[in-house]
């Protein structure tokens, strides 16, 4: 018998941390934080931390990675298994969390030395993707690309006679990033014992193609009225996809991009092993970032003076800035300059945690200024159709839906139960602190 204990991430968006414990083995999948909430850290149990044999990290986003130093503070001395890309990106996510907490006068519950104590172990250097390897005596694992961001992966784990699948944050609809179908990697006929599955978009059934159409129409109508569009996005992830998509769609419109996004694009360019090899247009996707770079499509301001000059120079134009929830100084700086003109649009495309500037702005835009504020999702997670597709590839006896609030997860579970009509699998909508025995 094994047990899953949710320390965070189910029934909520943020602080993903899933403890798998058996008779001999204890593994932790991710350990992140929750932005904007009163309870930002996972429910780490220090006595359990000392028993941990390994930590598996799916990707660098703060809701999966930033509470890892807390484990070391609580006595963990083991390794964190992840990709080289993820480990490299984690440094900037740790730094930005540190900066945000300092700005809000909140104490970090761990020190720099806990962060420096992290011992990474690189997946790519241990085994190629879609191949079983021995993670520890008695624990075998496999990883594959999850299409969510550079370096993001899913995991399969075999231990104590059980098989567990953790999707991490997953999408099969990225324009740039490749994903590996987990079904190709294990006998599809035999069900997993447990699957922890990204269901961040809950019952939403819209496809990426539909979302892109919606985004296009929204941007077109602002451009036609001579307005500027501010697109706040995370430094790594959908930002680069949207840069490429926008440069293809609006060839003659100025697109101003902040430097960290450009850095992210260069990073992508040099990591072709994470990119799709073919696309639905004639060129391969691998060539497109290179082509766009050569064409100098993006305008990159170096300081506030240059930004002011560009704002003055361009009317109908696109502006891409970090971060996605508008917590950064720069996102709010741009907002102040665009807010007074009703032709302008702040276009939010991802999750807005309560308490963040993006969330407050979306709730009551008129409190802050006269420009429009809209949210149109750019998909980097799974909705209901994607979850169904995943369950067809990776059937499981116990399915835990994660990454969405509890009400939405309840709704999704009910719909899935009707849709699946499969009495062998149990589907769970649960919250932090709850357990599943399997
Ligand atoms: Zn993520
Ligand atoms: Zn996430």
C-alpha cells in the first residue's frame, strides 16, 4: 500500500507539493509557493521531510519550485532530480520571490544558505527521455517533455509494486515546445495505480486554436482604433510563443519586447531538443525564432528614457513585458503610462492570483485608469478535453485532478465521471492536507 499526501496544489492554484510514501520509499513531487494568498507555502511536515529519499521537480515556475529551500531548512539533505534547464531557471524564480517578499515586508521562511544547499541531479545526464532508469535502489523512473515551458517534464515512477504518473504542468498545444506522449512510453493496456494530472482549466473545453482566434480579434480591434496593447507575460514560457505568433500575425506593427523575454527567446533558440521539429506551416519551427531574430522584428528598449521615446513614437503597437501578474516594477510603470488613454488595452493571458496587481486591475479596472483591461487565455495547461485525452493514453486506477480551485475541480470530476463511465478508475477532487491510499 502506498499513500499520496497533498501538501499543496490540489483544489487550488499554487504551492504544488505531492508526497508519495510507501513502506520503504518516500518521494516528493514538486514543492512550490502560492502567490498572493495568506498561506503561500505548502503544508510541509518536518518529520516527513527527514524521511524523504528524493525530490522530483517538474519545472521552474514558482508554484512548483520556490519552496524547495524550505525542505533543506527542515533537514532534507538529498537530491532534487530535474532537467538542467529547470535548475538554471530556478535561480531567477528564487530571486524574484525573495524580491517580492522583501518589497511586501514579509520574512522569507528560509535563508540563502538553504537555497544554496540544493543538490540538483540532472535527468538528461542520467537517462534519455522515455527510458526507465534507476533513480534510487528500489525506485525506477522515466521522464518526458511536457510542452509547458523550456525544461518542463512529466514523470513516471515505479516503486514497491506501484506505478505512478505525474503530468507536471502539461500541454500538447504549444506552438513551439514539443511534448512526449506518456502512452508511448509504457504499456497502454495496463492502468497506472495513481495519476496526478494537470487540470488547471477545469471544465473549459476550448482549444488553443480557438483561443488564438479570440486573441487575434481582440488585438486587431485595439490596433484599428490606434491603441497600444500591453501584454504582461512570464519571462520564460508563453511569452516567447506569443512573441513569435505576434511577429508572424502583425508583420507591420511595431512590437516592443522587454530584454528578459528576448533572453528567453535566445535560450529557446539554443535548446532545439525542446522544440517541435515540424509545424503546420512550410518552415520548421526550429527555424522561425532564428529568422525572426535576423529580421530584427522586435524592438528592445534599454532604459526608461528609451521606453518613453518609443511610447511617444508609436501609436498602434504591441508591448510585451514581464511578469504575467503585473507584480514587477516595469509592468506597473507601463501601466501608468498607458492607463489614461481609453484606446489602449491591457491584455492578460494567464492566471491572476488574488492580491496581485493584475488581479486587482482585472476586477475593477476603472479604479485605476481609463484603458481597457481584458483577459483572454493563452493555453499552457489542460482543460477537460485534454484531461480526457491524457486519461485515454494513461489510464489509472486513482486519478487526482490538480492545479484548479476546489469548486471547479469538483465540477470537472463530476463531468469526467459521467464521460468516462469507467468503474475501475476513481477520480478525486481534493485539497491540501488530504490523502489518497492506493
Ligand atoms: Zn507552470
Ligand atoms: Zn503550475
